[in-house]
C-alpha cells in the first residue's frame, strides 16, 4: 500500500492540506444543498433563476481564484526555499490585482443584471426573477476576493484550517439568514429569491472579517497592512506573468466552459436547468476531496521543487496519479448510490426529476475523469510550473471540443439529456490523457526565481 499511495510522511503531509479543504467542501456542500432545497421549494423557475444568476458571480470567483492560484505556485516554492518575505510580497501583489477585479465585476453586476442574465437564457420568467438576485449579490464583488486570495496563499505556509473555520461560520450564517429572508421568519420580510441573495451577502461579509482579522494577527507568515506596499522584484514579477496569466486564463476558461454550457442548456428546457441544479449537489458530494487533494499536490510538489528536491517531486507525482484514480472510482460509485436520496429532497416537477435521474447516470462517468484531470493538471502539473501548458490544453479542449459538441448534441441533434451532459464534459477525458502523458515524459518541472 505504501508503494502505491506513498509513505507515511507523504500521506501525513497530504492529509494536513487536503483534510481541512475536504471538510470545508463538506460544509459548503451541506449549505449549498440546504440553500438549493430552500429555493427549490419556491418552484422550478425560482431554482432555475438562482442557478442561472450564479453563473456571473462564479466567473468573478474564478478570476480571483486564478490570481490566487498563480500566486500559490510561486509562494509554495518560496516557502519551500525558506523565504517568507517573498510570500508576503506575492500576497500583496495578488490583493492589488483583485481590487481592480472587484470594481469591474461590481459595476457590471449592479448596473447590467438583466443584460448579463439574458446571455445565459432567453426565458423571460427566469430573467425577471434572476436580475434581482444578481443585483443584490453584486455587493459581494466588492470584498469577496480578499478572503479567497488570503486563504489560498496562506496554504503555502502550512496554514490550512483557516478556510475551513471561516467557511463553516459563514455557511451556518448563510443558512440562518436565507431561512430568515427567503420565507420571512423572525419578523423579516419574505423576499423569496432576493432573500437568498441577502443571506449570501451577510454571510460572505462575516467570512471576510474573520479571514482578515486572522491574517493580520498570524505570526507564522507575519503579513501586516504595511506589507500591502511590498513590490515584487523584476524576476518574480516576470515569473508571475508567466504562470499567472495562464492560471487566470485557465480558471476563466473553465468558468466560460460552464457558462457556455449554461447558455446551451438554458435553451433546452427549464426542466433541464432545475435537474442540473439537483445533480450538481449530487456531483459535489461525490467530489468532496478532489479539490483538496489537487491543492495538496500543488503545494507539496511546489515545496519540493523550491527546496531543489526534484526526485521527490517526480515520486510524488506518481503517487498522485494513483490517488486520483482511486478517488475518481469511489466518486463514480457514490454518485449512483446517493442520487435517489438527494433527488427526494427537492420539490420540483416530475419532468425535472426524470431529467435528473438521466443526468445522474452521465455524472457517474464524468466524475471519474474530473478527479483525474483536476489532480493531474491543476495539482501536479501546475505545481510543477506548467501553468502555460495546462492553460493551452484547457483552451483547446473547451473551445474546439466541448462547446461545439454540446451545441450540436443539444440544439442541433436534440439528443437526450444523458448525451448533452457528457458532451459538455468531454474535456475531462482529453485533459486526463494529456496529463498522464506529460507527467510520464519527465520534463514537466520548472523552478521559479525564489532565491
């Protein structure tokens, strides 16, 4: 077993990073499920409008994640090379970039909500309901990048529990305030879909305060407000541009893939949108620890490369390939087991339930390759400095394969939901095959200027 999945030391390091992230995913999953069930009790249109309206805020989140994950590649190698000053400089640089991102997304979401939602669907009922949700949620764009980027970059210094703690508190608050404002409990107005947005804004504000206070009091990294003025030296700035631009493009491409899929499925039927919301919760449960393991691969391999332990990095990559396959297989089986239970929680039409059952079968296939490609590309290869190569594959597989295939299958051939779902996720298979070949070639390690 040790030869297959790594030594005790390796597993210990991975658990220290992946477990808090996995638990954070559990909390987020439970809360998202409760939120979706709450909104789902308002009917198919309400559930579909929240699902569609969330696409643009998700784009904002992925841009910020791209900024943070790019910084993490450099920060992990810097920490492995025992240079916390470099980590603080990268953190300040990422926060300054996100300030600009915040302003742009807030202005667009607040002043053009109807136009934005119209990009994703032509259903007038969904547009009418969703624009109010998006306009309220736009407030989050003013500050949500701060806790997101800080949590990502602090992982390079081994601070792994902050995201779990802050998310847990925020998620509990989200459930409470959603219950209060969606249904009008405790004397609050019954705002329906708008209440879900109000609850989210309050919860994310609480999360931001927790993360900022912790960061400014933490002694391990020692980041303080004056550090916001820290500048990257020319070599590190060049490295960030090399890995940062592809990382941001990669994250955004992934979101645009999801958004383009939403534009396609939003024109299939309102039943498909509602069913997809249900299956998303099933999918999330099955893939709880994938992101944590991918982030663990990113940080651990970055540490080894920063410390010039290239043989260890190669060995770790082999372990992560086998771990990815095991997690993917488990997720595929779990998807089928829990589907009937989760679907039963939702008060939606019989057509939506039938569509969800069909989508679940496709999700069981897709989730295996999701695990493989996520851990190999976003974890191992990105941690090894291959952000540009990962982005190239993301772009090609998305725009030359996924979107054309989904368009043809859904809107030209009008095939069943099973084939629509799989056609929009065929990039998972492509990136899995490419990731295995790239790691097997032994030429994937790039060390940053972190001395």
